[in-house]
C-alpha cells in the first residue's frame, strides 16, 4: 500500500492486490417497511409544503452553467416527485438496533460459509451511527456473536463497507489474520427528525462479509480510495438541543449541500474507478458488472452513463431500501449475486462514496461466494 500526500489531498492506492477473497456475505433488514404512502397519510401538511423543506433544497435543478451535467440529467426526471424517487424504506422496530441487525447479518454469513464464531480471527465493525455512542458496536457484536479474536471499529461514513473490505483484504494478505468478518450497519431512522423531509429518503439495514485467503489472481484484484474533503458541511450530524423523541442526533444538510454532492460526484467516481482498474491491470471493457452505492433514485443511472455501462450491467435497490448509507453498495452486490446477475469468474467493479469521509472503488473476480438468505418482504409499519 502506498500513500502520497500533497498540499491538497491524500491518495491511497493498493496495487497487486491478490490473495484475499469474499467467502460469504449476507444482509439483514428491519421487519417494518415505511412506504411513501405512510408519509402521505401521516404528514399531509409536510407533503403539501415539501418544496420549502430539506429534501427539495438538497436536490433541485442546477444553474445551466453548473458542473455535474450528467448527474443533473439523471436527476431531472425525479424533480417533480416530492420524494425524489424514493418508494420504500425499512425502519427499526421495537427491540431492533444496529447491534441486532449486524449480528443477524453476521450469523447468516457464517452459516452460509458453514463456519462458526470460533473460525473468525478478526471482526471489523462499522455502524452509522453505533448503538452505544462513544465506543462503537464492535465489542457489543463480539459479545453477541461469541467471538474470541480481535474486534474493533472502522468508520468511513457511507464508504465504510468498501473500506472495510479493503482493510480486511490487507490483513488476510499479510497473513496476520486468516479469516476476517466485516459487519456494517446503518440505522438512519434512529437519528432522523420525522419533521425533516430528509427522513423520506432514509432507511436502515446491515451487511456482513467473511473474507479469507485465495490463490493469486482471484478475489480482490485492485482498489483505490481518496478522501472527500470537498463535501465537508454538505451533510453533517448535529446534536438535538432538547430531543423529545429519544433521538439525540440529527442528520442535517445546508443550502449548498446538494451542489457540493452533485458537482463532486463525477470526479470522485472517475478517479476511484480509474485507480482501481489500474491497480487490477484491467480496462473498463473487461468488467462484466458494475455495483455502486445508490443513495438516490438516479445514482446507478448516473454512474452507468459516466463509466459507459449498459443498464443491464448494474443494479439499483434504491426503490426497495432508499438510502441506507454504507449498506447500499453491498446490498446491491448481494441482490445482484442472488439474482444470478453476477456469476463465478465475473469481474465486478464496486464503488462507494461517503460524504465527509472517503470514496473508493474495488475490482473483484467473483468466486464461490456463499450467500445468506434473501430478505423477507417488509411488514407495513402500523
């Protein structure tokens, strides 16, 4: 791994990445589903006045001379929809948390691999946000799962799953740990003010990967990541002064947030995917399938246009899950594999971006990855 630092940025590139592979993966989602119709019934006044609220301010038509043309074109069909294309989202119910969802996904991944907690040497855990604020979910998951090895937290906002894979692969390749469990969760509903229309596009979920050694030329072939300092203040977490709903934190945006996210989307996407392809020694035409984060209803379309992929070569689960932060990219990957869109031997290009954190891409030669069960449909929230 080589790190280069200049006055303006730090870029980390991993080259000749081989010898680590995804052995198994699984996803987990809350039982309850909150549909767009639920919001229309529960918040008719908010829906009627949505144009003056956060979601509409975040995603609005850009000036004609603004950068980010492809992003704006992909977004345009959704601007007349108050919900900006979001259809459904899974939300925590009684007794559910980032820890319970993470544990559910982890158990399913281990079961798919026909392994137990005793086979795990290291757990890398990321939760947005963790249930126990201050120390993260890692030790709580270790206790819940009965792990006996190392466990620690790794955080890079919505890019956490990809950076977790990159970090786990480095540990496996080094030989320091043989099998590494990566567990990532997102529980936006715990920190969303229902009076803020940002809650309309946010959901909850979790994913778990189990990584282990493989032959060179298989598994993870190359990766590239950069920081996303250009998005500072676009989205941020604020402390609620006197919360009366049991939610001490709030996800917020500012009036320039949408422009910052729109205008940086293409440069980050190109920089990271170009770097990962170079590290893997491949060209875009040698990639069989594209899996990206889908925080908006148009992001998969945008990414496919930028990179020159056909729509049949990618997947978009935003209609089913909305924005589930760091779980987005792996949820898309899981469903693509479950549906047979990705097969053994395929070269898959992964991309995830996190605001105020990092963006990263990875090339994977898909192996004999054991998959957990496809999630059951959600139950309408009362």
